[in-house]
């Protein structure tokens, strides 16, 4: 099977919240978009725009499972990162601290993060309801203090079947000009608009395998979640759980996936390794 790499860049048109973990009453966000979130956003966008009936010839216009399975089989996603001056701000441990591009985590947070605070009201007391304060952290649509539009982007890999429908800028734009990614959608979060889509030639990738594979040398930083089995690295380990929509949009995100123990993005390899992008978007070691 032959895959083709493309690089997509989107403008962030509203706050972006990618669920991470909760600290007190604050819901933290990830500082990047994992492949699973991209799969969900692309599946939703294609389904809403008629892909199930127009391309897959399904009898159900809301056939999320069929579209989702097609995307998993024929598309593979790299993790997408905030871009600055054309370069991704990918995580990496340097000198004992986690950095995003040239920025230590604290500097990245000051530049790109903000928070949305809400609370429920108690009508009887005309005041805030006890215990209802809710703070959601997000990647801001404009960088601080310069005010430039935040861009996010990364690689997507398409096999021959996907290239036939999505493999040009015009085709990708016709189906996926806008995406909605992540959480807090009822507040309008996660709105992305396409800025650029072009063929790519990323270093170290084998695009003639069953799934895209990458060869990384020792001391390279992982730019995706990687299953910990047989992988020697330095960094953070976390269990990864996802949500899926399997029975129509009325049960959006109701199905939970099994937890997988992974090295988090930014971990640094101790030895050279070859990885494959699995259908779930997590990298699996090949050798």
C-alpha cells in the first residue's frame, strides 16, 4: 500500500479545549491536538456533509460508524501542534524541563493559553450556586501579547482510496474546510478554518508500509502518544482513554475506549526505534 503525506494548517477561530485532566475546579487542556481528536472531527465533518451517502453509498446519512471506520482505515493522522513562523511548537524535554518549540511550558502558557469561567446561579438567593464554579482552560485564538491569529497544523496521511476523495487542496477544502475539534462545543469552542493544505515529504517516514511508519534515532522526541511496551524513553507516562460516537449524534462521545498506557508527547527516546501509526492514532513500536 502506498500512502501520501499532506501538511494541513488551520486557523483557530474560537478557543480550543482538548480535555486533559482536572485540577480543583479547573479543567486543563492539552497543548496539542491528538490524532484521535482529529479522527473524530474529520468523521463528524464528513458525515454531516454527506460522505456516507455520496461516497460510501450508505442508506443512512448519519452513518457515523461507517464513516469513522473508513477514516480509520484510509487516513492516518500525525499530532497537530500550534504553529509559529511556519514551525510546529512540538513538545520536548530539554535540560530537565518540558518545552514547546523554543518556549518552556510556562512561557508557552503565557503566550497561548487562557481560561473561561462560568457558574450556575441560585435563583432563590440571586447569587452563584455553591460548588458550581467551572473553569475551562483553552488555547486562545490569538497569541498574547502580539494578538496574531493562532495556527495549528500537522501531517495527515492518505492511502489511494482516500487520495481519490481528499487528496487535493480543492477536494480537502470541499469536504473539510472547517472542523470543530475538542470539547466545550456548546460554547462554540474548537472552530478551525483551513489555511493551507499541501503535499508533504516528512523526514524518516516509510509510506509504502501497511500503515505509515517512522524511523527515529536515539535522543529524538516523541511527537505522539506511544505505547510503553518495549519502548525505552525519558518523560511522562499516562493512561490514555478516548470517547467515540457509535450510535448517531444524539449519543455523541458516549462510548469509552479501553485505557492504554503510553509515553506522552515530548518523551525522549533512549534508543533508535521504528514506529507505526495505529488505527487509533497511537504509535506502536515495530522494531
